[in-house]
C-alpha cells in the first residue's frame, strides 16, 4: 500500500498539520471538498484541494458542422467545447493546468496507413485542433501537457508519432517560441512550470513539472498496441523497451527529488472491455507479444509511494482501472480516464475537472461535464464522482476505490460509463482490474 501523510485541516485559515504515515499504510489527507458545482463555477476549491482540467479524444472532423451519436466531433460541438473550457479556465478559481491524453483528429476508413498523397484532410483536422487548444491555454496562461493518441500520427491510425520524413503533427504549426508537446512552460530550468526530460521528441514521450512538487510523465503507449506500426525507421521493440527504462529512471529521479508523479497515457494497460465480448482475455489493450504490461505493473508497484495518479484516454468512456502488484492481491494505484468529446462510441461528449490534494498531490474527486452531440452550447450538466459512487469526500480516490469490492464498483461505474447516455451495451467489468499476464 502507498505511504501517505495524514493532514488535518484546522481553523478557518485552513492550516494543515502533516503527520508521517506508517510505511505500509496509505492515509487520507482529509481535504474539505465541495460537491459538483455549476458550469460557471468550475470546481470550487475549498480546504487543501486544487484542480486541473483533464481532456481527451476530441476526434475533430472539421469538414462537418453537425454531430450525431456514432460520429466524430463536428465544428458546432467543437466550438461549444472551446467555449465551455474557456469559461472554466476563466473562472474565479481556475484549474492549475491542462492535460490532454491524445487523439486529436477524426477517424477515417481503414486500412490504418495513410500514404502521403491522402493525408490532407487528416492534417487539416490536426492543425485546427492543435491551434485551437494552443489558443485556449495561451489566452488563460495555462500549461498544457499533450501526449500522442493512436489517431495522431501523420501516417495514420496506430502509426509511429513521426512519419517517413521524421515530421510529427507539431510540424503543422509554425511555432518556435512555445512549441508542443508541453505549452506555456520553460524548456529548461528549475522553477515550475518547466520541461524535465524530453529524450526522444520524435517518440512523443517526456516529463515536465506543472507546479512545484508534481511531475507529469507523458507516455506514448500507442507503441505498446498490437496494431502499432512504425514508419519512422526505428525498431518498435527497442522503442517500447527504451520508454520503459526511461519511465523507471524518471520515477527514481522524482523519488530522489521529492516529487510526486502523475503518469499520463492514451491507451491504458489491461483488458479492452469493448472487445472482450468477441476476444475474451485476448482483448488486451497492449500486445501480449512483449512483457510490457507486466513491466509497467512492476514499475508502478516499485514506485507506488511516488505515483499520485494515472490518467488515460482512448476508451471514450468515463471509466477507471485498478492496478495490482505482481501477487495480484494488492492494489497499487488507480487510473482514471477522461471521456471523449466525440460521441463516436455512443457516449455523451464529456471532459473532467479533477481535484487533487495540494500537499500530497493525490487525486480526490472529479467533476465530469457533459452534453449531447447536437448541442450548440455545452450547458450545465455535470456530476461528481464521489456523489455518484457514494464515497467519502475526506478520502482520496485511491482509498475509496481500493477498499471497495469489484461487483460494487462495476455496478456504480455502469451508471456513468457512457457519460450518462444509458447503460453500456457490453460487460465493462473485465476492464476494471489490471493484473500481471501469465
């Protein structure tokens, strides 16, 4: 179990007294946290909690104005999304930073590979959304941490982040001063926000510090998919292994320097619940040909006192996963997704504002803001995770979820999985638990 401090909020001035927890206990930080707020208020921060904006899977189709269930995001919904996130970032109590866990452009018919002569529409979608996100965070002077999704490579779905000419989607923007992948941060230094490590820019993974005491490690987990193919001239097996080694070293460095870490990714480890009906246990998000799933779980287990949260996208749904140690008995971390803005999986469009403890950086709660695909304005619909699940607001998400039982979590998750667009049409339970593969 994680080693956490115990913090009591006392007096109207919110003076926090910290105590050292025993080595094998994960203790709550006891923040005072408000219930789900209205849109204009975003996430009201009370006590010792702060927030960040968590986005994923817009899948913009800039050649369509309207949006319906089963389709990608059209321009009307895209503009409504920008207006909504603009209001949240411009609120009195604004999120500290923004995380985007991949998949920018709309889908297109397979095969996966797009020859250079057929990339114009794909590149146009990429350019519009990259510029739109950049303008949004620049307006509010917020850091944005982006990482690759499987649809983001220039050469097509599940391709390497860099193409045959070593170009990435970032080459579509003429930006030298404040370039992606992490916007509005210093390229180096020791005062947050700044880039910590960016060893392989063409691969898309890096680490950065959004605020003091917290490090965001952005992974490119598309490399670990069975569908992945490289057009950049590198060896995918070497690429995957090198990223795992880098992840372990980054976590070790963070531990030595006293930083807490959020690990962010697009494709999560474990079972793909959507494909489980047809493939059973073979419906893994990461390929079984290489032991990357087990390596990752081992790394998380070894560094669970440093890791304060795991964030992912890809599924388009409002879901979560519990990661286990090698014994398969002890939960080491909880991962949460951001739902897609696209309703392509018949979910309602959505995104999150996540609250975290200002001291321990542990995730406390999230509010999901959602709408319907045909909306011209986003509206005020939202729900709080702790309220939906009936969890204690004075505990971290890890504490609440690691002590609940799987059937109960499955039942509760069914209510929000499609972002309030009805019950899922398939069994989502196999995707909740992530354990070592045999």
